[in-house]
C-alpha cells in the first residue's frame, strides 16, 4: 500500500516568495504538534474552509498523492 505524506512549505514572509523551510509529515496530527495548532484548523485551512491566520499566513500545505 502506498502512503500519503503532508508537506509544509514555510516562507520567510507573507508574500510567499522565499522558502524558509520544507517539512514532511506522516499525519495532520503530527503536523499540528509541530505547528502548535489544532488538527481541525490545519484541515480546514488545507480544504480552504478558513482564511490563513497566525503561522498559516506564512505557509502552504500540500498532500502527496501516491501513484
């Protein structure tokens, strides 16, 4: 079985031009512990249900799709 991963691209500013760090996570729960946010907030942001706030203004979240 192939596995999905979550990637967080953290940028230096809100314009999201210069990448500061790229992080890879197995689960949203793991990501929430590192980013100090609730898993529901991360999921809602990823699905476009809420506007970015706090650290989310400086990042983009991607989910890998196994082929």
